[in-house]
C-alpha cells in the first residue's frame, strides 16, 4: 500500500449529504475483484449521461477538477452497503483524501486499508473548505498527516483528530498484510520452535 504523508492538490467540492457506496460505485461495476479499472464506474450515475457521454455539470468532469486528489464532501459520506469497491474506485481515480463531517464506519475503516485518508472535521471547518474547493483550479489545499493539519489556499490551517494506530498504518503504507509481515521474524521463530516441539505436525 502506498504511504500517505503530505498531499497537495486541487480539492473538488461534492456538497451532497448521504453519498452512499452505490453512488460511489454502482452495483453494475462489482463483477470484478480487481482494484484497477474501477475509475470508469466512479460516481457513474452522476458523472455520465444515459448515452455514456460525460455529464459536463458533474464536478470531476470539469477541467479544473479532473486531476483533483482531494474530495470535500457532505455529511455521512460512504453510507450504505459495505462494498470495498468504493475506496478502490476512488483510489483508481487518484483520490487519496476525502474530507467530510462524518463517515459510515465500514467505509471509513476500508479507506485506511487502501491508502486513502478520510478526514473528519467540524461543520464550520467543512464550510470553509467547501468555499475553498469552489475556487476551481485555485482550490489547492495541503493535507499533512504527520501534523494532522489542512492548509487552505490562503494559508489558513485546520487541525483534525485521528486514531494513532490508523495514522501509523497510513504513514508507513501498512495494510493488514503489511502489518502481518512486520511480524515475519517472530512468526518464523515460532514456527521453527513449534516444528522442534511437535515434529509430527
């Protein structure tokens, strides 16, 4: 998993509450267990017209936000079913950070396991960030995981809280497999010891 340290990017505004995982990646795109190629389904029902062409009014289709790696979203982002394809699709599109006032628990935890930083802020702070994000190509903000801070285009800073263990995992690029591999030496030692004690196993 790619480490998350500091991210500077245009932030795209998505002022919609209760964006569920079916809106993030519709069920039609869940036929694969691959983590790549899902960007084409990201927000498909909002991003695409019925004929498959791009909806020019959708934020990620606008020239200023096509390369956005940060999403500033409404309350209760990622609610609905527990599909891990939702963070996979965001990551495949290049989005590494989602900022909201609240997240659904399963989506929130899935983000950390896939290298995405979900940042929870107050309503007043989200309002400021949404204003910043509406500046188009000038909506450049910096998210610093180590200092747990967000710096806006005018230099103003917002701090956020984060669980220490989740922070450690993102800073070091550790998913569940990575965490297990950190204990590889201890696991090998235990297995060698067990082989000596129980050679019949």
